[in-house]
């Protein structure tokens, strides 16, 4: 059909790019390249998001390209003053796709792991740019929290094994970040609350 002629879309992109360059020359906007590509990635991401919303049970796979491309688009739109958060927005977008996959069907608990890992990487990227410190300890803390969530969150049974790598990673991460004043006094109580709360919840859900 004529309305799907590729020349139409090429023309629209050329007009859009020309308008952006014209506005930049007038000093009205900046980051033209980021806005141009961000708009393209955003439109493609919205298309996959439409497929996902249209049939979220059969098209759950569309969550990955949808949120990844939308995250890429948002990171492209960020001004230079927020450049430190580019990695967090991008990795956060990919993580959100896995969160959607788990939230719509808790039997897909495996999605918790990549969601937590990617979000942790995004946070570390932002901290590296903002503080310039060695934030390697936060990687292990994030991984530890991720495995604790695997053990605690609903969806399937027999995942208590995740407590072991979760607690081990938290302990190792705590040692690496021990030089950060005040963290230890909050980390251990939080770990005790999470682990103890899980066993209490499990007792009341299955008294036998």
C-alpha cells in the first residue's frame, strides 16, 4: 500500500532532522544527534510496547525490545548536565523489561536475576560518574539483594537455596564497603529482617 512506501518515512525523517538542525542553529535546542536518534529508538520501542499491551500473555517477549529501546531513547534525550545518569537510565530500562516479565507471570522467577543485575550495574555506573570512588562493593551488595529477592518473592517453590549466595554476597560486599561510615549498622539488621521475615511468612503460610 502506498501509505507504507519507505520514501514517505525517509522523507519524514529528513524533515525532522532538518527542523532539529535549524533549531540548533538558532540556539533554541542542543544535543540534536541525541534527540534525533532518541526519537527513532523511542518510536520503535513504543511499537513493541503496543504489541506487549495488546497481548501481554503471548507477546511477553516484546517487553525486552520495548523497554530497552525506550530506555535508550530516554538516555539519548538527557542533557549534558545529567550525563552521569545515562547508564542508569539505559540499564534501568532493560531491567524494567525483566521486571515486567516477572510481574505479569510470577512463575517466570528467573527474570528477577537479570533484572537485579542490570539495575545494579546502572546504579554503579551512576555512582562512578558522580563520586569517582571504587564502587565494586556495591556490585556484590546488589547481587546479594537480588538473590534474597529470588528467595522471598512469590512464584514457584523450593527457592530457599537463593539465601546462601544472597547472604554470602552481602557479607562480601559489606566488607568491601566497610570504609563507608554507617553502612554496617544498617546492613546487618536489614539482612536479619529479610531472612527472619521470610521464615515467619513461610510459617504462617504453611503451619504444618
